[in-house]
C-alpha cells in the first residue's frame, strides 16, 4: 500500500482562505510575476550590425561610337592653297569686273555689268565648298542644285576671262607689230625710191626699162613685207618659241602652228582665275 504524504493531506484539508487573505495572495503573485518579468529577458538580443553610409555613386558617361574630332592647325600646304584661292579670286574679280564694265554703253550700264561680274566671281569662289558640305550632310538635292549653279557661273566667268585676255593680248601684239624697226625703215626707203624711179621711167610709156623698174618695185615690196613679218613674229615670241619647242621634242612629227599655242594660252589665262573656289574646297579641313 502506497505511503501518503502527510503535508499534502494537511494542505488538502486546510481551511478555506478568507477574502483578505485571497487579496493578499493575489498581490504577492502579481508582484512576483512583475519581478520575474524584469529580471528575465524575454529573448536574447541579437548583435546590431552598424550601418555603413552609402558611398556617392559617380555617374557613368555612356560611350558613343562617334569619333572625337581633335582641332588642329592647318598645315602649310593648306594655308598656301587658301591664300592662292583668294588671290585667284581677286584676279578673277578684277578681270571680269573690268571687262564687264567695258561692255556698257554708258557709265551706269558699265557699273551694272561690273557688279554682275563681281557677283559671279564671288559665287564661283563660295559655291564649291558649300556644295561639298551639303553633300556630306546628305542634302543631295541642295548639293546638286549648287553644282548646277556653279556650272552656269563658271561658263559666265570663263567667257568673261576669255574676253579680257583676248582684248589685252591683241592690243599689245598689234602695238608691237606696228613698231618701226631700222630694218623696216630701210625697206620702206628702198620701196619709196623704187616707186619714184618707176614713175619717172614709165611716164613716157611702157618699155624695157619701165618693166625693170616694175620688177624692182615688186622686189622691194616683198622685202618690206618680210621685214614687217619678222617684227610681227617678234611681237609675240612666246607662241613662236613654244611651237619650235614642240617641233624639236617630237623630232618634227608634230608641227603645230602659232595659232594653236595662242588659243591654248588664251584658254589657260581665262581658266586659272576661275579655280579659286575649287582650291578653297580642296584646302578645307575635315
């Protein structure tokens, strides 16, 4: 038989508590519960990791595929071309302005024609570069229109240059060809004496001596023509020298005339002053 605990039996059989005792017991239990809650932590605190402030973010510049163009100074060749372009433009303006002025029937008309010539040369200088820029910018229609306008302006300025060069060359050549040299003077005096002798001899009729005087006059006239021809050739020695050089270099296979070289020189004199715009286009930096 199991042994019964005497203390349990005594506690079981204890008399019931009064109201004051129950209130006191309730206060003691409440006080003990508060003390237990303060002394015993509810949970173990976790270690707090210090928060590091965020570092400033440097903005990243996107890399593009375009090339970086570094500005550089123009080279000596470019500067020479630019200077030559403006020099040729000044020559072309002077040539075309002067020749256009000579076409006017009055001073006002002459200055109007001169203004047209100057404007045409200014356009011929600027259009090639502008047309190239338009083409590179893929503005094809504008570029083609600019080149068409350049062709029209080029024909106008080229024809004006031909007029200027031909007028001045012909005037200078005529003045040189009409000059009187000692050889021409001697030939003229000999012809004059032959004409006088023929007139005296042929006054009484046509005879043997009259025919001899006629032959002498023809001979002296040919001598005068030859002297004047040599003076005329000396009036434009460049053409004659160029013709002889070509004959010598080709061993006689090519025999151009003086007129061929005269025409070639005329074309070059009229063409070169109109190339300023193209030189300016070539010298432009990329």
